[in-house]
């Protein structure tokens, strides 16, 4: 099933659910920093996310419905990254340059990223070696 199109508020609600696992609308709303969106705004968005099959009601406590996410955080991040990369011709380098120009990417970030890439490269080589046996 393809992932639904998600707004910024949708993503913030899903972040609250990914962090807590399961939560009521009130708990989701209270997880927002001040100034929080209105309860009714969160409620409407949660119901829309339910219709999009991004989350579901799992039980009811009193008159409060409890929701949990149906889509995984990492799958959602990958989809968002693919969408963002499409604005840069599918290439990471122009996007990284934009991050650097905006002050969102430091040399420490680049060094950490290099370590991650080396680690992933070593894992892939080990997997290929194992698969070739």
C-alpha cells in the first residue's frame, strides 16, 4: 500500500505516536510544544490520518480513543527523503550544499556522515562476500 501524502501537522502527530507508541488525542496534543494547536485541530487531523490508513484506533478508555501509528517512522522518512531529493534532481550533493549554505550542516556532521557511509559500505561488502559463498 503506498504511503499517504502527509502534511507537516500529520508528521508532528505521527512523531508523537512514534515516541509514545499509543496515545489519546489529548496526549498527542499535549506532546506539542507551546503554542499548541487546538484540541479540535489535532482531533480533525487524527481522524483524517485514520481515513488515510496512517494510524488506527486500538481501544477506548472512557470516552477517549487510543490511537497507534500504522506506518513506520523509517519508511516515512525514506519517502520524504525521496520527495526532497526529487527537488535536487535525485542527487544528494546539491541538497547537502544547500544544507551547508543554510548553516544546517557542519564539518562535524560531514565527519559523522563519512563514518556512517564507511560503516555501511563495510557491511555491504561483508554481505556480498557472504552471499557469494
